């Protein structure tokens, strides 16, 4: 119980101290304070994890009720938290990667004037994210959900002096708000149906199968809309690439490792609900697949190092949703974890490059950096190999599990998912080779000045690289031995009562699928190596890209389409409302009232003439009337 | 002197003080000279004093409370007159007027 | 009880009191007002004696008629306001003031009509003597008595402060006066 309070309390304490006093504290104190607050949470969470693992009494996790938050009629919401197997996993990811990224930020943000603000926001984010995963009811989840949205907004627009960044932050906020509306509707429906928002009450009631499938579908669709917004799925994904306006550690922490996976967490948490609504499952699967493919193709033609990673994130999230749609919740969580490792690594690596290049993000301006930045190079290579599915790295296992689940579920989905994986390999290696191999192409910033980053930045890179390599150990496939395999699946089994154990396919089929995956990886690797290393090609500038490429460069014109079909009509409506309804009707009404009042007060003004005789006279008359009134009645 | 009161009752004194009080009040409302205003206030205070003394007599029982009140009202009236006149002198010094209808800076 | 049945001393005194009070209010010359007010106070003192409040009667004469009214007179002389300088108010104001004051009078007396008429019990003549009052003052009313001392000090300090000349400013004002007169 106390450990939950500590896990939550330390980051918020860090936020308060840094936020209130950070301005007068030295930078080193601010940075280390923020880092240790999260690191201490991580250590405590590790302790809880150990308890959960070893102590059978803890099977249902820890519960901690702070106080009753709302008590209206039959609507009870507690400010309560529970630490079970799923949330401890999320907590470990959040605080673990969070503390690494805090450490990294000490060096990365060192020059920034808003240093203390940055750490305060980061701590606040960690706090909100922990509330999201630790809350024991949907209301807490919603709290955290909104809280991380706010922090995301604050951090995307961290360099608010740049108007473009501010716009990006607003876009993220608005897009999320659309999703949040869905989530809220879902919560309303849940309350309407079950008179409670507590997981422990709602989920068993869903699982007992008494609710009609229409209701379940409606609820799950609403929740999925919320997940779409947070986890950047079609059609609400456009904010995530723009969110790269924020500082790189933010992209790594919020927009790759933790916040964007909140949607996946939500669905896994409500596994019973989604398991019982097949229509939603199908929708999730196809939406995820479409997102994955679309984002992967767009990533092919992006030249901003962070944009590539952003689209890659969207694409990988899509894959997670495919896994969920296929009913492979463990695979989704597995991929969530490994993706957190290698994507955080890649983002931090890109941050290291950006730092070295003095905020140059265009990969066409880079090249040949491996000579100058060995640590970044090696760790980035590991991250790239992990995401593209190099055998026996973490991404290989997690992605394969998803592909196998897809294969079992639907062959077409499988083929498309493999296509997405191929494209992933293509754009990742394209970026990797253009950045680190070939010749240096920047003329503004001399090659000699490029430098390796300080230890605060390289240590997180190395730790994450190790995690990216070994992340697969979490959930090894069966063919590597019965004893070591499927640890994560066993771990999460109590949380996922409905999910079936889907290992009916034979080992030979599984090996065939592995062969496909490895082949795809090799093709992608060889093609990009031939193109960008041997022939030393440089991605052409946006204007020269022909036909299909142009479509990709412009991100399928999705932003433009949204602008035309949603923003423009809305603006027109607003203009009509503004020019007629607001100024004529409402404005006329309001200013009419005010002008009438003005006239009345002009009349009244004469009464207050400062002459004491008037006042006295009125006082006497009032007194007489008052007494007379008493007398008569 | 006791024989007087056999035919007098408290209401006569009440009427008398009410009339005095209202005359004072009328003066406060009607006059503009600040000194006369102060005098009218003294008149009103005296009306109340008279009433206190009458009620003291009315209550009987060797009760001196009413007379004590008169005493304290006199104290306050003396202090009030001193300060009021000082203020008046000050106002006259600054404005060369004692007419209250010109003292309308409360308006602002 | 008809008015003619009332004891003569009370009637005469009341008549004088009200008459003088009216003159205070209506006289145009402030000095006349002060003199009329002194007369009023005398008659009220006589009422006190009728009411067995001998000490109050003397104090009333000394404090009001003696000290306060002399202070008023003194200020009038000082400010040279003895002439009929007061601008007369419009009749409308007189009517308004009379109406409001009269309204209050009517209301108060009307409310008295409701209460029953009670004959005064009368007090022993000793009650209003210095000896008796002094004892009450020094026992029951000791704290208010001391507090009124503090009030007097405060009033005195206030009056001195207010009356003190702000030398530079005053010189300037007086110069202006001299110029105006010249």
C-alpha cells in the first residue's frame, strides 16, 4: 500500500519541487532531483514486482484507496489504485525508461533556459502516466489519460516561442480531445450499464456474458476511439508526427515508449470487453493494419530523422492493434515492451545525432557519422536491427508473435503485416545508412565539430541497447524450450482470463513463418545497403520526387484532406455564427442590456451627489418607513 | 416633588423627548451651517438624555442605571463636540466655508 | 389624560423647552441659536430636577451650557460667523426636511400609542445625589468610567492634531487672503 503511494508520490514531489523552486535551484540539482525521483519509483516498483512474483498472497496485486473522490447518488468513484501484474509491467516500463530519459535530458537540455520547467513537466508526465496505469477504476484512467495529454501538450510546445511548435502542440491536443470524447462516451456507457466504474466490478460483470453484444460493441467501439486518439491510429494519427516538435527526450518518452501505448494498455485492461465484441476486434485489426501500412509507406520518403521515427512509431502501434484485433493480447503487450525499448533507444540515438549536429534533423545533411560517434552508431544499429527484426533481437520475437497470430487469424492480414514489416526494414535502413554511412554532406556545420555525446546521454543509450537485445527474453517462443518460453504470457494470464492459448500451429509452420520474416529482413537490408551505401545515393529533394513518391512525401495529403473536409467547413460555420449570431443577436442583446443599465445608472448617479443632506434625508425617511412597517405588520 | 408624578406618566416624557428629537432632526436636515448642525445634534442627544432620566424615574427601585447612561452620553457628547468643532475649524481653514452643501467630495 | 390635567411645572417647562429648541433650529443667526440652545439646556436641567436627578441637572448645566456651548460660541467668534451669512435653502428643502422629520415623529408616537400608559413609580430623592451616583460609578461602572477617560484623551489628541496649523500651507493661504482683501 505504501509502495503505491511512494511510486506515485515521488514523481509528483519532484514536479512540485522543480516547478515551484526550480528557477532558483542550480541546474544540476534540478536534473538529478527529477531523475532520482523517477529512479526511486522504479526501484520501489521492482520491489513490488518481486513481491508479486514470489508471494502467492499477492496474486491480486496491491490495492490502495486514497479517499472517496465522488459520491453522488449511486455514483461512487474512489481515488484508488491497484498494482497488479499488468500495471506493474507498465509501471516498470514507464519508470525504467523514464529514469533513463531523465538522465539523458540532463545533458540534452543543458543549454535550455527552461531546464527546470522541462524536468517539472517530465515528472508530472510520469506521475500522470502512473495514475493512468495504476488507477483501479476507469475514472482514474481518465484522469491519467487527460493528465498525460496535458503534459504532452506542454512538452510538444515546450519551445513555445516557435509558432509552428505551438501549432503542433495544439493539433496534438485537439486530436486527442476527439479521442477523449470517445473514451468519455465509453465510460458513460459503462456506468449506464454496470452502475460502476471500478475494474473489479465492471470487468467480471462483462465477463459473465450477460450483457448484450450490441452494448458491448458500442462500449468497446467508444473505448477504441479513445485509444485511436492516444495511440495515433487512423484517422487520428496525424498529430504524432507533428508532435516531434517537442524536444527529443520527450519524443522518446511520451511519443514512443509510454503515452502512445496507453491505448493498447486500455484495451488489454478491458480484455474481456474486447474479447466479447468480435465486430470491434475486426475493426481494430483492420484499422491497425491500415495505419501500420500507411505510416510505414509515408516513412519511406521522410527525410527528417525524427519524422521517420514518428511514422515508424505509428506503424508499430498499428501492429500492436493488429495483434489485439487477432486476440493476441500478450503479443501486443510484448511488442509494447520491446517497442518501448528499441524506439526509446532510436529516439535517444537520433537525439544524440541532433545534439551533435546542432539541431540539424535532415538526414540528407548528415552522413558518415559513424566515425565520429561510435557509441551512438553502435547503439543506433542495435535499435535498427531490433525494430527491423534481426534474428534473436527483441523486435524479432515480438513481431513474429504478432505475425503468427495474424497468420492464424487471417492470411490476408498476415500478408499485409509482412508487407508492413518489409517497409519498416526499408525505411529504417534507409535512414540508418544515410545518417551514419556514406560521406558527410552538411556544409554549414563542419565535420570536425561533430562530437560524441556526454556520458549522461550515452549511458541511457547503452542500457537501452542491452534491453533491445535482450528484450526478447520476456516472451521467448516455444521452440526455444518449454521452460524458458512464454514468460510474459504466464505472467499476464491472470489478467487475461479470456484469451486463448494460441499455439496450435505446428513447429514446421512456425519455422516457415520465421523464414519469411528473416527473408524479408535480408531483402530490406540488402536493397537499402546496395542503394544507399554501395551506390551512395542520397534521398532526392521533395520537389523532384515523382508520382507515387510525391504522394508519400506529402503524407497522402491526409492533413490537407482533413483541412478541406473538417476544418474549412467548420471555419465557415464559425464565420457565419460570428458575423450574424454572435454580433447581431447575442452581441445586440448583451450590449442592449449594458446600454439600458448605463442609462439607469446615469439617472442613479444624481442620487449620489456627495451632499450629506440628501443622504441624511433619505436615511431618515427610510428609518421612518422601516419603523412604520414594523408598526403596521 | 413626588406629588407631581401622581398625575404624570412616562408617555408624556416620551412625547416630549420625541418632539425635541424630531426638532433636532429637522434642524440637521434643514440647516446648512455646520455649527448649527452640531448644535442640533446636541439637541437630539439631550432629548435622549431626558428620556433616560425619565425612565430611570419610571423604573424606581433605587435604580441609578438610567442616570449613569446620561452621564456617559454627556461624556461622549463632549468628546464629539470637541472633535467636531476641531474638524469644522480645519474645514473652514481650508475652504473658507462652513456650508455643508459645498462639502460634496464624497461624490468622487 | 387630558393635557390640562398635567402639573403646571411640567407643562411650563416643556413649553419653554420646545419653544427654545424651535428657535435654535429656525434662527438665522448662529449666535442666537447658541443662546437659545443654552436656554433649552437650562429647561432640561429643570426637568432633571423634577425627575430626582439633581447631579445630572448640575452636570448638564456645567458641561453643556457651560463648557460645550461656550466652545460653540468661541468657534463662532473665531470664525467670524456671527452674521447672517448662511445662504437660505429653498422652501422645497424646508418642506422635505419637515416632512421627513415629521414622518418620523408620527411613526414613533404612533408606535407609542400601542404601548400601555403607565404611571411612574418614582424614585427616592437620594438616588440622584453625588454620593449615590459616585458609588455606582466607582463600582458597577468602573470600567466604562475609565474607558471614557481614554476616550477623552483620544478626543483631545484628535482635536489638537486637527487644530494644529500646517505652517507653510497656512502661510500661503493667509497670503492669498491678504491679497484678496487688498
